[in-house]
C-alpha cells in the first residue's frame, strides 16, 4: 500500500532523576554528598532509507515514545543515557510541526537525518550542588521532560520529470515503454492509484527519473477525483511532461490541456511556471492529425508527436526532456523562512514567564518556570532553592508590581502556594 501522508505524535524520553545520597566518612559534613546525576532521555531521530518508498509503517504507529534515562544512584554513579530511537523514512520525506506550522526538515539525500524531538537532560544529583557555603546539599533534581510534538509527515517523490494529464491518456503505457517500471495498465479510468517511478536512459546515455502520476480531472486541486493527493509529488520535479490524448477519445484535447494547466496553477502557482514538455500521444488513431492541427493553431507551443503503444516518437521526446533538465538546477522545495530555526538570538529571547490573575489566585506560566517546577524535588532545601530561582527571574518583583501581597495565593501548574517574603 502506498502511503504518502501521516500525522503522528512523538514524545522523547524523560531524563533520569538525580540522586540525593551521602557517604559516611569522618570529618566530612553529613558524610559528604554522594548522589549521581540521571541519564539523558532518548531523542527521536528520523533518517532516510533508500529501500523505503512509502510511509506505511508510520500509518500504524501513531504514537512514538522514546525511553527515559536511568536514575542516578549513590556512590556518585550517574544513570545511563537511553539509546536514541531512529525511525527510517523514504528519501523525499518532509516533516512539519503541526503546532508551529514550520518545517523541521526536508530529507532529500541518502542517510539524511534530523532530531524531531530531543530527549530531556538528566537531573543533577546532590553532589553537583555542593558549594563552599553548602558543602552537603540535601536536594537533587528530577530529570527534564522530553520534547513532545505532533508532526505531519509527507512524502514527495524525488523525480526529475512528472507525467501529468487526464485519466487514460497513456501515461502509464508511456512510462512502461521508456523504463523498466511496470505500472498497472488497463482500459478504464484511474487505473493508476499510486505514483510510479522509472529510471529513463536516453539514446545519448543521459539518465533521469520519471514519475507517472494518477490522472487529474477538473477540480482536482480542490479534491475532485483523486484530488490533490498526488499533486504535491509534482512540486519536486524540474520538468512537467504534459501528455494529451490527441485522438480525442478522452475528450477534446484543447479543453483537456486547459483543464490540467488550470489545476496545476490552482494547486500552486509555481507548478505552472515549471518548464512543460507537451506530448501529443495516440497519434496512430483516427482524428489525431486533425486535432493536432487545431491544437497548434491555438497554442504556440512545441508539441512532440508520439504513439506510446507503437513506440513511435519516444526517443525524440526523451532527448527533449533531457535537454530541458540540463538547463535547470535542482531548487530546494522550501525557502528558509519555512523552516524552524534552532538558533536562539541573544536579543530576541522570549519572555520567560507571564502572570495573570484568576479570581484571587496569581497564575504563573512560562516554559522556563514550568521546566524548573517539573525538575524540582520539593524537599525543604529543594523548595528554598526553587523560591530563590523564581526571585532571581524577577517573578517576586512582578507580583508586587501587580498588587500582590504576602500571603496571597500563587499557582504554578498544579501547585498552589502562598506568596512569602
């Protein structure tokens, strides 16, 4: 089964918890801190595999969870980091973050890979918090939560040229004659339900990859027929080969030519701007010559006459396609603004927290605050350290600025506590 689009959830592994432990040695306060750090949680990585041609495996794997890191233990033993989870995908896979709408990666080469969800770092053991003023800290950290995302995974075939046209104009027959591909061929519409790829070699030895795409009909860009399900595969192609049944068996060739070009334009303006090779197929049938004459009178474009079933004219059109490909460089599918940036700009760092008032409770939100909350073990010393961290972030000053008084209720996630001096 050919699957070219799935939506999945990924959750990277949580970091292991740090350990609070002490050794028992003479003249060392409280025996000295002896707790190790937790291990890093597993990240989730997508990597291309040339042997894959579909996203079928992901269709039945809607949630991918990575293992957590091991907890730290006594005697300063750090927990083991979890092994990353590597998911194999076909070359040509695009990964989009559904929450931000940005592209995480466009994997177009062999062994391309990207971390789609980072594992959480391990929590620090109490040894890591030892200072001259506090040589025996009695607290440690929980591990950091791993990233959690909803992703849209799309496959856009890597082909140099894409064959487009109405159903039953001979696209599959054409591909079967010029390559070793064996697409399904039958005398009814929509025989081709999935894109087919074929490697083509011209008479002068040039090689390119061609894609036979399911037939389009009027309204395809809006979902009619097989809809826009396969139009996205044309986006990567450098040349469009527009095959027309010039015999008129499948409708007026001139009208069909306009319908297909309109659907390409309506789906994406960039498609109609791609170089287009017009192929008049089925020239061995009655009426083809007359229709071709009408076509050339109305449209001032070069037309290549072929009969795929009898192999007539195929070599000439393949050379023309190869000539056109030689002129065109492979352009990236997405511009830089489409991608998620992993660079933190010093002067554009987002506000670490927000405070709103809900009835009589001041509610504090923010990634940094919530991360600190989740990693804090609320022992006596842990709670004190947590309060100092909030103060250093400017939260106390902001609460006072908003009119909060000592003793008022403050909430972070599911914890409600009193605002104290």
